[in-house]
């Protein structure tokens, strides 16, 4: 099994030969990383369907496409809101994809607490619309194209709720979402699974832990802390800072997603976690100490840490048991956590203009209501 990982890293051209891959949410953080990998390492045709919300970014992909005719010919972008089922069906039937990877979603917990409306529209109705369109498209397929078709739904560990000091989530864990965001992701998982059982749509679901890496919109903990530290602003820590997340470097996640679409079987679910459990305060201190070494400020960045009101319904701990994807598909998270974190911090230091432009263009209010 272990050889699978090397195969998807080194032989993606053969493994995805003649494939058309439709990706929703490809202008987002994980979708963009996935598309860049596919453009660099495969010869598959890539179709990116995205609404382009406040956090989207096409620069990372466009930068790669510049000066590469070969990659340009293999990539198409469609600006579309999944709320629009009719347009969705037309696009899918025109493209005739072999694989669909569904990443589009509203993804930030704090925003779902402020206003859940868009989360219901994009994550629940959007997924429903996509499933309906894909069901119609799938029923038109024949022979090998039909037998090999796969719909991969990318979801989160938050659907399982929260853990105490021990235990881990796995594929058998009951759903128990506790934020508007995770409730909408749980709903989308249920919809996807029911389209498999009721309509025989060949689906696979993955539930992963907190991703980090370059090009992530600076509202999530790691990029937010790096940015606020560099700007000499207060670094907000919710509650006592002892909540725990299981961190996953985004490139390791992409390995898992590729293993799933190439070696996974319809009806399966895989949990994917980095196995790097850290308290929030530990992460924040690690970032500050690295920045101290790197930028040598007059006062340590640690002095900017500010404990603020807790997030309502704040899940205490996430931890993933990734045994199944390791055993069945040969996945392992290959990157060392500290090295990947420091590489990510370096990227944000070198791309401050990108960050500030993203925030300005998005018009997004980054402070949580109540702080
Ligand atoms: P992101 O917020 O960076 O990007 C999401 C993308 O989806 C954006 O480009 C946005 O424009 C698009 N989108 C949103 N609503 C849409 C709609 N109605 N129609 C079309 N496009 C729409 O998210 P991400 O961090 O890249 O996460 C990708 C997926 O992975 C999401 O489904 C998320 O729930 C899941 N996930 C993320 C993490 C994480 O740590 N980032 C962890 C577990 C699961
Ligand atoms: O577990 C996977 C999920 O991880 C994904 O499904 C979500 O899309 C993604 O947003 C993320 O959710 P979290 O709520 O865990 O991530 P966030 O980066 O918002 O917060 C991480 C932890 O840090 C959490 O315990 C809250 C805390 N936090 C966050 C922010 C933004 C702070 O203490 N201060 C902050 O300013």
C-alpha cells in the first residue's frame, strides 16, 4: 500500500491519463493547492467552478499558468454560484467530467456564528444542487465512463462535534455538529451519502482536520496570528487558549485527496488528520518565537498576545484517527510539522502585499463580533 503514495507523487501523468477533473471551490485555499498540484504534476484537464467569494484567490493559479501554454490548454475557470442549479447542469453536461471534487463551501466558523444564511445556501442547498445536476449527468453516462466516474465530497472533522481529553474521531464516529458551519457541513455529508444509497451515485467522502499552508485567507488562526504579529496588532486568543486542533499541512492533505480519487472505492469514507495535536496557545507562541528570531523586533511578538472572550459553542478538541486511509490507501502525512509551519510563516512574511490586498478587496470585517 505504501507504494501508492509514491505513485501519486511520481506517476500522476499516467494515473490521471485523459481524465477531466471538475473541481468546485478551486479558488479557495485547499482547492487552489489541489489545482496547482494537478497542473504541475499531471496532464489531466482541470475545470474550476467557483463563485469567487471574499476569500477566493486566482492569483496562485494564474501565476503558474503564465508562460505555460501546455498548462493553459488544460485549465478552464467558470465563475458560478452553486445556488444556480440550471447553469450547473449545463456546465457539467458540457464538460463531461470523469471525476468531480467538491470543495466549494463557506468555511469559517466565526462567520457562521455572525450570520449562517450563506452557509445554508452554499453548503446545504449548493451541495444539493450539485448532487441533482451530477445525478442527471451520471444517468446519461455509459460503459467505462460510467463505471469509473467518482464524486468526491471534501468535508471536515467538525461534523463529529467535540472531544474531551482522550479519544479520536474515526469513520464510525456519530455526527454531532455544534456550530452553524459544522451543522451545514454535516447536512452536506448526509445528502451526499443519501445520493449514494438512494440513487447509486458513486461518491466518496473525506473528513479532514485543520489545514494550514500558504495562500490561506488570513482569517483562520495561523495566518491571522502571523499577520497581526507582523502588523504589531493584538493577537486574539479565544478563551483560555487551551482548545486543541489536529493540524494538517495542506500538501499532505492533497496527497490524501489524490489517493482517494485514484485508489478509493464508491461508498467509502476516510478520515484524514495530521496527527499533530496542539493547543492554540502553543501554536501562537511557536509562531511568535519564530517571528522573533526571523524579524528581531524591539519587543517580542509574545507581548501582543491578548486573551479575549471565548467563541460561542467553542469545540474543545479535535483529533483524527487516520488508520483507515493509511491502511487501505497507503497515505501518511510526510511533512514535519515545524518545518511546514516555518515554511508557511516565511511565505506570509514574503507575501504581505497579497494579504493586505486580499483583506482590502474582500471588505471583510476580521474581528469577531463581541470583541
Ligand atoms: P475556502 O473558504 O478557502 O474556499 C472555499 C471556496 O469555495 C471559495 O473560493 C469560495 O468562493 C467557494 N464557494 C463558496 N461558496 C460557493 C458557492 N455557493 N458556489 C461556488 N463556489 C463557492 O475553503 P478551504 O479552506 O479551501 O476549504 C475547502 C473545503 O474543505 C471546504 O468544503 C471546507 O469545508 C473543507 N475543509 C477545510 C478545512 C480547513 O482547515 N481549511 C478543514 C476541513 C475541511
Ligand atoms: O477542523 C477543520 C476545520 O478547521 C475546518 O472545517 C474549517 O473550515 C476551518 O475554519 C477550521 O475550523 P476552526 O474553527 O478549528 O479553525 P480556526 O482557524 O477558525 O480556529 C482554530 C482555533 O483557534 C479554534 O480553537 C479557535 C481559535 N482561534 C481562532 C481565531 C480565528 C483563536 O483563538 N483566535 C482567533 O482569532
